[in-house]
C-alpha cells in the first residue's frame, strides 16, 4: 500500500495520546499542550496527579511505514468538552487508534462512542501502565463491548516499536475493511 492516510489517535484524558505521537513521529511533533487549571478541575475527570498539561486542540505527527505509506497522526483532546474540535479533526480520517487505560476502562466509553457515532473504523490499543492491572483480551473486549472484528492490541506509548505495531494493526484493519466493502 502506498499513499497517505489521516489517522486519529483518540482516548480519554491522560491515556498517552501525546506520548504515542511523540514517540513514533519522524518529524518534530506539533503539540498544543496547555497547563491544566483549577477551572478545569470542575469539569475534567480526575487523572494521575503527576499530569500537569493537557492537549487543548490537537497533536500532530507523521510516520512513514515501509517507505511508501505516510500516516498523518492527529491526536484529539481527551475531554468530552472538546468534542467539537474532535469532530472537526475526524473529517477526512480513514480510521482511528483508540488508546485505553486498563486502570480505568470506563473512561474510554466516550471516545469509543464518538468513533461509533462517526462510523469511523478503529483499532483499540491498551496502553500498558506499570501500575495498571493486566486483563486478558476477552475480558477487555467484554468490558468495552467491542465487536469481534475490532482489533485489540497492547502497547506501551513510550516505546516506538510497540506503538508502531499498534498503528500497523489499525492499518491492516483499514485495508481489510476497504477490501470487504469493495
């Protein structure tokens, strides 16, 4: 496969979207991180106490796979209050990698629901946190109510190889979806 593809990287606040894009991007990633404020505490979900910034518009990076497929990666803000920006970013996207956190699977429901509402094909990657519990794939699939053909992988957003494997799982799924509908 050659060409270019717009890919979203979605998930709840603090799941590792900015980290994943920064880890895999072959260019200096664009990040719109801003300091978290006391005002946001009232409307945003509680996250790891070490988190001091949040994406307020998008993250952007680029990754070339096998020399001729360029993925343009767009990371979405994690808070539901940024849904209008999220929907704008989804325009023209071929698919999405949904990052989830095993420490709080329910936090991913909004992002997965948004993808379903947009009818956007996606793969799910469980970002492995050192303090997070480990579940088997069937339990995660059940907890997230994933369809049987939705790819489910684990990754470490801090590890380039692991993150690229998650993106490749998504690309394979997108190829499968495209050939099934042809």
